[in-house]
C-alpha cells in the first residue's frame, strides 16, 4: 500500500464510522438515507465541488424488502385451505392471488422491474453527485465512481447466525435452512392453490378432464394430505415473514454495505482535486452517491434514465464500489445473474491485473458472479456505460451482511486503504486504455 495515500483511507474510514454510528440505518427513502446523502454532498462542497441532487420516487417494499409479503400470502393460503376443502370456489380466488404474487416475485423481486411500484407505498429518495472537470474544462470521456447511500432491512436469520460466528459453516447452514424452508413452503402453497384453482374452474365449467381428475384416487389422496401439509407450511411461511425485519431502528448500519463505497468514491475525487497533475488527461470524474439500491437499484435506474440522452453517460466508465471490508475477498462482480447482465470485460481485466500488481490474493480468485439480487452496474451497463462492480466482501451470507451488525469495528483502515489504491490504479489503466483504444462501449465477451 502507498503510504502517501494513507490519509485518504483514514478519512474514508472516518466517513464510514460517521455513517454507521452517527447516522445509523439508512433504509431506502428514509430520513437516514437523506441525511447521509446530504452529508456526502457537504463533503463535496468542502473541496469546492457543488453537488447536484436529483430526487425520485421509490417504493421500498416493492422489491426484496417486500419478501415477507410472500410469507403472509403463503400463511393466508395455509389457513384458507381448510375452508376451501368444503368450498371449491375459494380455490379459484386463492389461485388468482397466487398467480399475482408469483408474477410480482419474478418481476419485482428477482428481475427488479418497476411495474408493481405503483401498488406499494412510495417515498422520495435522491441521487447526489458532483463533477470534477479538467482545468481547461474540456474532456473526451468520463469516469463515474459510484456507491449507494442506503442500507438494507435487518435480515433476522442472518443476524441470528452471530452466535455461530466462530463456526461460520453452522451459521451458513442454519441461515440457508430457514430461508430455504420458508421459500419452499410459500411456493408450494401457491402452486398447490393454482393447481386446485384450475381443476375447480374446469369442474364448474363441466370439463370432463376436471371431473375425471376430481374423482381420481391421487386427487383424493392429495386432499387428505392437504389436511396436514398446510400446518407444516405455516411454520415455513412464518420464517419467511420473520426474515426481513420491518423496523427501521433495527436496520443495517451499513458500514461495509455501503458507506465504504460512498466514502471511497469521495476520497478518490478529493485526491484528484488536490493533485490536479495526477488527473487523467481530458477526463471528467463524477462522484455519484446513489440512492435506494436496496429497493431494487432504483437510484441507478433513475440516474441512467435521467441522463441517457443528455450526454453525461457518453463515453463513460463506471467503477461501482459496493462493500470494501473483507480483506480476504477482493473481487469484481462480473455479472448479475438474476438480471442477465454481463459487465465490462475490459474493466474486469483492469481490476484483476491490479490485484496481481498490488499482491492482493483473494479466496474468490478475484472475481465472482453476483449471487443474488443485483448491483448498480446493471442499469449503467444497459445505458451503454462500461461498468463493473468492485467489492471486498465475502459472497456467502454472513451474520453481518444486511444486518445491524454491519459495523466499522469489524474491519480496519488497511482494507479500505487497499481498496483506495486499487481504484487509483484502475483509473490510471482506464486513462491508458482510453488513450490507446478510445471508447469502445460495454464489452461482454
């Protein structure tokens, strides 16, 4: 690590501590999120960069934050099953609710579509960004450094694994077992309701296949089992309801995820502000504090939509920084599997080369596929920006991931310092790449 950069790493760690300890939880669209966004805006003013704020509406519970609703639906289906045994018309209503819930889960929770946002309570979130231009004001390309200001709801089952922090394998098994059981039980009740609804509809319409099915031995055996299965499924659905704590005061403090991303983005732009001779030639640098990532990438979606056609994203590279804390897990996320989005291979190589040059070894080999959800590189990539997500985070669910235990004392300044050096090195590589190759758009092969 470069000793001359130590002060920037320490300042970044101080920002992280302020975010986690002084501001605390910062759920999408919350007052805490607004405070942190404003705080980062004030930091930009301190170095002579006037921040810009762009507000947008967000429905915090329409995506991953709303998963407990699937548990409530599953629990309701468990109860209604006993009434539907004597009133087959009820299966039709249960099937309709199940189909709507499944479509919402696929589109909003897994694919992060905004189609269902209108049906959930909305709040106002914000993106805050500042621009550093060359001294002559002229630039050919842009480097966007981004991190998200919000934090996640407390994942109870992950937090409960804290008791196994000295035996993490047991904690991981316990966490996945609870979440897995809840998902299986809720989905079983939905698919069972849909199947029964189809048969009931056919029976009422006089379809011969439905009459045959309703009188078959297997169907009668299934009805018998449905006297007992809902009682088991109700337990699983209860675990799904418990998973995402609705109380703001219990939400993640967000030291790692993602005060580190915002703090490092700021310190890098501050570095170039204070060292204009190190500034990449003909380059504009943007520090982008993105809102409501945990609500389904809503801030980066809003930013990409707002600036897709105004030139800001033209010839742009995006280093999305998301969680720099676990010193044994430096990596780039090269793809959002759930979003079917591959990130830029040129930036991927720049990062992996940098890891080697700085002697950084990682248990993940330096790159991963984002295992769940999505990251802010997806909307940027879809908007034509060369983007990738840089992280130093154990990709396996742990007691501190999306829990109130995400605190600064869990990691140290040295890890943040290494992250700072990595970003500076990649910025230099982008400048060299731009000068040699010019802008070639997102590369995915």
